[in-house]
């Protein structure tokens, strides 16, 4: 595996993991989510973090896996 592919995988996993952790914290520790959104200010901040990190991390992981696939077939 090339160093740049490894760096992409690590970065994608870190961003996606941060989003998952923020979403879990929003749903559990920070008061949960009701019909009108999270119940606390911390819940809102964690929700915004999750909404930013989950798509970005997912797209970074897709890029990393496609690069890994391309590296394997060269």
C-alpha cells in the first residue's frame, strides 16, 4: 500500500469516526433528539459536527478505497 493511500484511509476513518462519535453522543449523553431537534446546546453542536463529518468522512473513505483498488490493479 502506498503511503498516500494509507494517509487517505487514516484521514477518512478519523473524520468518519468523529462523526459517528458525535452522533452517538447527541443521541445519548447530550439529552437525545426530539421532534424539534436536540434538547441541549451541546447536543446541537454535536449534531452539527456529525452532519459535517459523516458525509465528508464517507466521501474520503470512498476516495481512499477507490485509490486502493486502483493501486492493487496496477
